[in-house]
């Protein structure tokens, strides 16, 4: 029963793969269907004409004066059929090549499209991420491989059916021998393919580690430390250990698969050759003509190769199927957030409000935020202070709706953040995270990324770069705003950490419509003078907006209207600089510590 089940499992996703082909290109799909039919039927026709030729030759030998026109006509037919067969096979190969390219692109687009609708939490879920990586890695081959194998199976099936139509005239038993002889081989192939996939899937975390190590060992952003700390041999050793572990299982499976394949192959060969002997016997005793014998032998031989071609198709189909099941699991993944539709709040001007907000990351027992209450109005600035891991960035992630609170509510202008329409919300928020993206695009586009409507708007790049203090160094670059950044590309230039931060700041300033500006440690890599300048500008710019700054520099923090000191996910102290100093708590302690360093 289990075998039947896995046997059927081999074909489960073939239907979806064919649907995918149909949606990708109807004309190519139709061509493939037609040519598959032709290529499937023609071998039997060739065998039949072969019989006619031999019988005509034998007849001609027996009647010396007979004309040979019939024989030549049949030979010409056969030549024609063989040419047609070869044309059909070439046509199939061409249709497959074209379809492979289009299908790969289409599946990749589906995967990437879907990725845009997923939440950050889903990306951070390692099991889900694994699904995505697997779907992406093989998108360009697997679906097509399944289609090719499915069509191959159909084609060989048609051949075998047409052979059967000829064979049944000899004896139904011969047919039964052909079919029964092949079954054990199919069952074994289906089982081993299933096992292969189970190993493949089960060891995914190992594979992931291997892929990761490959990246670390061979990428520009990590190679620096790998070489300086001499990590190469150790990491490569780990890479090797994983391979040996995986290889051991793979070797066992391969040996079992091929060993059983050989044994069961003997069984079906024995069946075929028994039938072969039978045909020869019947001919020798005069029950079959020479032409019929030629035809049946050919049919048996080709039947045998059609069966082994089918086995080849089945082999690996299970893996392709499970790839597709993985792909569809990913594509059908629920998108968690329900889209809200508000474009304005019930109390415009109320600003941002946190009410008893708590949050823990998916899969984590610990709360990253606990019972947070906050209120920030337009025209006010808020500074978040606290040691690493105290929850500052998490707070920003909730505020920008990258995550949902586990408890409590966040309001913008009096309406729950969850009820806001995503585009309306995004428009109001300009945020730069400490791990902002360094796009390997032009300098200007790196700034323009802050407002996709003005992505390539050179005037806006310039005004934003002025606000972010980036224009002086950009103008000194070889191609100014159109300088290519990053080492992926020829002549791509690298910037220093501080220069990148100025780019990121300018990016935030692109959002002219935003009234909530968040800077998460934006100036850590800048010199003190640059930071002071930036904040002087920032304060003018943010005059009637809500501004939130995370910084470890108290010279920056002290000017905020409201300072919140966080520890272990809770708010520990709050107030303005003067009151916090006066109350002589944690803030005052940290402030004095840093100030002492400058004295
Ligand atoms: P801060 O910005 O104050 O340095 P974070 O808000 O980044 O701190 O982190 C708060 C806590 O949440 C830390 O304990 C950190 O380990 C945890 N954390 C941060 N990001 C994630 C994440 N993506 N998944 C799980 N835990 C996280």
C-alpha cells in the first residue's frame, strides 16, 4: 500500500506543472503535446512498415517474376516515417529549451512577487526562510524537469500502447509479460526517489550551514576578517565535515538504488527474453511470418527501451514533485497581516501613542518589550537611550508596523496602527535603521530609494543630500551623483562608514511628506563635528514633525524634548535632560560617565 502511495505520489504535481506550462505559453504547450503524440506513435508505425517490407521481400523471393515496386514503396514509407520521427524529436527538444527559459523566469517572478507580500517576521522564521531559499535555488530547473519527465512518460506510454496494439495480435500473454516484467522496476524507482528526497529535506539545516560557509569563505564582506583571523582552515574543515556526513548517506542510498535497479532489471530482461524466445519458436514452427517476427522482435526491443526510458523519467520525478510541493507550500503561505484601509486617523495631530505595548519575537520566550507607554506629538522629539539589546530598535520596528505588538496597542492620530492602510502609513514614516541597506546602485539612486516616486529625480537627490550633509563628498566622486557604488560592478566605488551614513540620512530626507522621522543610531560612524552639524539641520527640518532618535551620544540626546531610558525591554526613566539630571538616576549616571571622558 505504501508503495502504491509513493508510486502515485510521483505524479501528484505533474498536473500542476503542466498547468504552469499552459499559463506560461499556450502555443509551446500545444506544440509539446502534439509532438509528444507524434513521437509516441511513430516508432510502432516504423515497426509495422518494417514487417510489410520483410513480408514483401519474402513474397518477392518466392515469386521470381514479381515486381519490387511494393517493397520500394514500403522502404520509402519507412524513410519518411523515420524523418518525421526525427523532426518530432528535434521539435520537442526546441520547445523544451524555449519553455525552460520562460518557465524558470515565471517561477522566479512568482517567488519574488510573493516575497513582497510577506512580513518581516516570516523572513526571520528559519523554517520559512529555508522554504523560500529552496524554492528559489531550483526554480529555474525543477518545474521544467518535471514537465519534461511527465511528457517523456506520456510519450513512452503512447509508444508502449501502440506496441501493445501490435503485440496483442500475437498473444495477450506477450503483452502481460511486457507489463508485469516492468512493474517491480517502477516500484523500486519510486521508493528510492522518495527516500532520496527525504534525505534531501531532512538534512536541509546541514545544507543551509554549508551554503552559509561557502558565502563566508568567498565573499568580499567577510573575507577580510576570515583572512585576518585565519578562520579559513577551521571553517573549511567544518564545510568538509558536513559534506562527509551528507555523502555517507548519499552513498548508501545510491548503492542501494543502483543495486536493486540492477536486480529488478534482470527480472524484466528475463521476462522480455522469454517472450523473445517464444516469438522465435513460433516463427520457426511456421505460425508467424518472417515479417511478423521482425516486427515483434523490434516491438519487444523498443518496448524494453521505452520501459527503461519511463523508469528514467520516474526516477527523480519524486524529487521534482516534492520540490513543487515545497514551492506551492511557499506560494500559498498565508500573509499574516490583514490590510487596513485608513488613510487618516480619528484625531489628526494626536501623533504616536503606545498603550501597554508588549512584544516578544516569534519563537522567543523572552519579552523584547514590556508594558510600554509613550506619547509623541507633532513638533516633538524623542530620544531613546539604553544599552544594547534593551529594545530600542524593536520599539521602532513595532512603530513602523514591521511587527505587531503581542499585547497592547499603538495608535497613530488616534487610530490603531493595524487599521491604517500600509501605503498611507509608509508615506508618513521616514526611517533609517542602523543596518540600512547599501544598495549597489548609483549614489543618487541610493538616496532616491527613500521615495520611490522620485527614485531617479536628480534635483531631489541634491536637495536631500544637502540636508544629509552628503553633497560635499558626492560632488567629489568621479561621476558625481551617477557614480556606481559597490564591488559587484566594474568601477564600483566604496564609501566609508560615515559617508554611507550620510547617504542613509539623505535617503530619510527624501521622504518630504513624512511627519514621523526615525533615526536609529544614524551618526555612530560620523565624526563629532559632522554629527553636531547634522542635528542642527535635523532640528530645523523636523520642526513640525515627530522625530525619534536612537543614539549613544548624549551630546545629541540632550536636546530631545523627551528622553526615554530603556532597560530590558522596559522604560526605566523618562523626562527631559534637565529633569533627568536633576533626578540623578541612570541617565544622569551615564551622562556624567560620558561627559567625564571629554574633560
Ligand atoms: P537595541 O536596539 O536596544 O540594541 P533590540 O531592540 O535590537 O535592542 O533587541 C531587543 C531584544 O530583542 C534583544 O534581546 C535581542 O536579542 C532581541 N531581538 C532583536 N531582534 C530579534 C529578532 N529578529 N528575533 C529575535 N530576537 C530579536
